C-alpha cells in the first residue's frame, strides 16, 4: 500500500514536470529529461496529458524513442492531429518500428491517410506493410511481423552465422533462427547453443530440429496464444498454405493478446460491450453499458410479469414478497458461479471441455448445493414471523429447483455458444440473473398458490 | 466448430489407444506410441486416465520425456501413489527438470517425502532445491530457476562464448546472457547479436547493456508478470538485497501465472473460492461454492427484512411486488459492470488507478445510466395495469438512486480493498447483488409508503 502511494506521488510529480517543460517550450530540456526513460514508461506518463501535449512530446523525442513510445501507447491515446496532419512524420516514426507495430499504427488511420503514409516509405517496406494490412487484425497474419531471421538448410554453420549477423544488423531482437529450404518452405529451427557449439563446416540441415508448432496466417489470435502458451514457445513461425515461412509471432505480442482477450471476456461476462477501454471516459462507458441495462430491463420485466400473474397469491400471503428476492438472488449467484467456471474453462482449452461432462457436472453441483441451501432456506421459512412448516417446504423446493436450473443453464448456454462458434463470454450474467429470476418466481409462486393458497 | 469436433474425436481415439495398450501390458508399444508426442500433449491426453494408468505411462516413458510430462501436468493430476511411494523414481524424474519445475513438484509432497527425495539427489542439486523451496510459492523466488547463463564482465567475447557453451551444455534453453562482476553482482546483459558480431578480443564490459528491470526474490509473482509484460522481457533477472544475481524468470512461467491469476480473479469475482480447479470434480466445486452461497443467503436475508418491514405497503399496493425484482436486478447488473471494470483495471495496473478519478467516473456513469433506465422504468410503471404517474415517479427515483449507489460502491469497494492490500477480486458480485437489493428495496418501498400509501 505504502509502495503504491509513493509510486503514485513520483508518477504525479514526473507528469507535472513534463507538463511544465512543454508549457515553457523547453524542448531541449524536455528531450534530455525523457531520454533515459523506457518507452513503456513514457507512454504511461504522457497518457494523462492533453492530446497536444502528447503530440509535443512525440515531436521532441529522438526518432527511435518516439516510435517505440507511440507503439507502446494505447490506440485511444494516439495524438490524432499529429497522425492525421503529418504523413511525413508518421512515415518517419513507423519506419523505425517492427513491421507488426508499424502496421498496427497505420491500420488505425483512415484509408486515405494510410495511402499517404505508405507513399512516404521506401517501396519494399511499403509493400510488406500493405501485405500485413491485408490480414484481419485478430488473426496470426494481423499480429505477425515479417521480419524473420532465416537461414538456408544447405548453408554451413559458418555461412549461417554470417547470414544471421547480416540480418540481425538491420532487424530488431530475434529469439529463434528459422531454417528454410530453397523454396522458402520452413524446415525447422536451429538453436543459438547448437550454432555456437557446432563445427563451422557442419551443414545447418544436421542441426535443424523440426518446429514444435506452426500456425497459418488465418488462425485466430486467441488460438495462437493458446498454442504458444501450451508449448512454451518464445516465437512461433507463421506459414502460407504451401508451408512457406511468411512471418513470426513473439511472446510479447501474445502477452498483450492474452491481456486484451481476458479483459474483453470479463467485461462481456459482466454485461459490458467488449470494446470498453478501461481508462476511457464516462461517455464511452455509458455507450457500452446502457444497451445491456436496457436488455436487462426488458428481460427482468418478464420476471415481473410472472409475479403480476400471481399477484393474488402475493396479496394473500405477503411474506412471499420478502422471500422472492432471496430465491432470485441465490439463483443468480449460483448461475454466475457455473457460468464463470464454464466460460473460463472454454477460454483456456475449448477442445478439452466435453459437452455433456461439463453440463452434467454443473447439474450435479446445482443438485447438491440446491439441496443444502434449500434446507437452510426452509429452516428460515418455517421460523420467521408468518412462516410455517409448509411455507418452509415450498421455499425449499423453489430454491432447489432454481439452483438446479441455474447450474444446468450456466454450463449449457456457454458450451452451446462455443459449439455454434459464438464467444461463450457473451452469455453474460445479465441474461442469467433474469433467467433465474423468472424460474425462481415461477417455482416459488406457482408452488405457493398450489400448496399454500387453499389453506389461507 | 467442425474443427473442434474432429479434434475431439482424434483426442478420444488416442486416449482409447493408450488405455488399451496399458491394459494389455504392452509397455514397449506404448513407449513407441508416445515417444513422438510433445510432453504438453501427453500430459493432456493422460489427464483423463485413472491415476494408476497415469502412473503406468510415467513409468514407461523414457527419463526426460517422463519428467517433462510430469512438469506439464496439473498439480491435481500428479499420480500420488507414484510420488509418495517411490522417492527414487521421483528423484530420477526431477533431476531431469529445470530447478523451478523440480522445486514445484517436490514442494507439493509432504515434508517427510520431500526429505526422502532430496536425499536421493546429488548434494549440490539438493542444496539448490532446498534454497528454492524456502521461498513463498507465489513470489519471484518461488517462481525463478537458479540455472542462469552468466559471464564475467572482465571476460573477452571469446572467453564468454566458451563459458556460455560450457554452461549451455548442462542447462536448459536460455534466452538471455547475464553479465556479473567479480562479486556476482548483476551488471547487465549481452545480446547474442552483439556476441556474434563483436571482435573476439573485445571486453564483455563494452558490449554490456544495463538490465531493463530487475526484481527482488520477495516480489509478488503478479507484480513480476506486470513488469515483464510491460517491458516485453523474455527473461528477467532476480537479485538478492546486495544486487547479486540469484536466478531468472522466463516468459513461459509468466504466461502460466497470468493464466492462473486471471482464472482466480474471475472465479473470485463470481463468488467462488480462488482455488477451484477448473476441471476438478463435483465435490471440490461444492466445497468452493457452497460457503459463498451461504453468505449470499444471509446477506439477501437483510434485503428480505427490508421488504418485511414494509409488508403493509406491499399488501396494499401489490404491484410493488412485481416491480421490486426489476429494481434489484438492474442495480445488481449496473454494480457488476462497475465492479468488473474496476477489478480488471486494478489487476492490469494498480499504480495507475487513482482513487477518486475511478470512483467519480463510475458515479457519473451511474448518474446518467440511472437517469435513462429510470425514465424507461417510469414509463413502464405508469402504463402497466394498476400503475399511475405517481408510481412511475417512485419507480424512476428508486431506480436512479439504486444505479448511483451501484456505480459508486462498484468502484469504491475494490479500490478501497486494493489500498488495504486485499485482492480487489474478493469484492465479488455475490456481495454486490445483496447490497443493491437492500438499497433498491429501501428506496422503492420507502418512497412508496411515503408518497403512494397515503393516497391508496
């Protein structure tokens, strides 16, 4: 706690210092002040500034640092004016970046601006970026970079080291050396260890190991993340349908994807459109949440209609009105539990979640938890003022039934959605609370009017 | 969809084949069948087998493959009999593993067994493992491995390459070469590129770059994950208080941590004890969920008491009974939305979530969404049979008030918990639905008995 507070203070005073230097027009001092800071930290610091101030910082920073900072910034915080008005500056910034980061930044611009920026770049780079921009953003092709370090399987170790040296000098960090045949088809990888340890005249083919896994450009990024995480891969090759190496995806891209997809899942699950930017403004939050609340209003109106149907019962046994929300809340809670486990299970390994075993398990959990909670509720129902043994029985059965429905539906709906190719996280708890409300009220009031009403 | 189904079929038939070979005692054919499969995939296949079958597979697999498979298996699926009864076999298995994986497996055994296994290992290895076992499992020390590739800053490039070759020959994969001074203090890292490109007689000191970040052994693993993800680090050095290099943590450990912590957060958030193993059995799920349901039963009983307090009002204006659950559900939904955004925000960057800006934002969202949903609800309230303009007004105010409370509390409670050093994800939606129920009923029934009752 103390740590967070002191971190926050340092952060605040640094932001203030930057703001001041910008206001005073002290460009040189601002550059000197920022130069020793890591681009991720600069991105973080300037996120709180006004858009023009962010643009000022990006103009002042030296080439590569400015580029890296831009790449580390959230898309929502890119200074639009700078990006839209100065295609030369954008071209300058992206030319310093890895192709995947460059394509991300260019891809966010309007088509017209994309063309202007690409026109400013060297022909071969523009060509590669156009290729990357053609892939769907959420696929392996959209995430990969085309800058791979690759050697021919026919080279010797000494030739390969020369080649790597040449390629590394122009590119960014690399973690894996890929081996390709004469047609560019991927044959495998060689490790640095083997390169260093092997005799210089040895053939690369002899020390090549087959790739642990390869992915096609069309594979969904979430699936790529699962493959890489499963096999602990630092870098995964992307191949075209003829098995030719066209790019690679590295662990850091994957970490970003996992973070983003998890946030999206959790927000969807809670009834928020997946795109809500966590640090976004009030207006955006309202836009992302209000539609779901309106949906909830109409679905719970069905629950209200069930009560209206039984209004005579409620009028005569008014204690039911106090019990209703207890049944509804417990059903909602149990449903959310089943739903969360199933959604997370599907997110981590969809192919391992067998349909009926998942559903049957949740059904069993609902059956047993329902019996226990039902018995407790029965006790309360028979002891409260105005309660009776019979009321207790009705409460127990309604609670039990509702928790069974909650468990079953909590597992069934997301597994079904997954089968249908829909993200199971959209089976949000908003629907669920309404669903269990409807069943809960129906069970409670239906039973009450059947069993209790004749005796009132 | 079709893909998942066909994957599932292949998976099923492979599992069947393994089961059959075990039953027939065909050890040799089982070994040949499994040898070409990646340990992660074997772990996945045998998870569905009985415990004795899993033990049989681990006995049949050749040394390193058996070890890697064991390391990839979920802790809950380790064949206990084998681990408890055969310390020699366990020692054999763990001696093939990286020290962090070895320590994880040994750390799960009872203390007595840990001693027996360590006694079977070479002295120096046992010593290192004892050191690792002493760290809290969820800190950098508990996650790191002590097998680092490090060279002296005083070495030449040629000497360093020899040293790396020697160290690499005995160790596992490495991604970063660390540079230390004569006292073992970390000075930085050298890249493979620079090692390959530099003149053999050049001093390592000249090509050493300072580490982007270092972490102490006591740092919480979630914090380590944030640092590595922030700076895109493939491997991070762990240092003691005197800055001596004592280990390293790699990206694959971090991916596992992020996965596990995210699951834990999402489950807690949904009212499930964090330890629920996603593919665990019914009994375990009941144990993890029932206590929360019991808590929910007692908290919603407070909501029920509020209704009981106003039972005369409900008896006289029975339409209120139908409106109650709508107010409660919408409050619960809006609260869950605010809670999810805040919990996720805190999980991703606690130091950036400023207390009042978070709370004020959610308050503002609640204020506006509450006004819109309140107006819609008022419309319904005045048009339904038995409704009136005045009832509509009461419904609107109650809805509005409840959504403001939901927004405020949804942000305030998790931020407060974070400040107090408690995981904000424990502010689960179970509490929230109860909280918003209580306020919602209080607003609705209180207003109704004040405004509507005198006119009935």
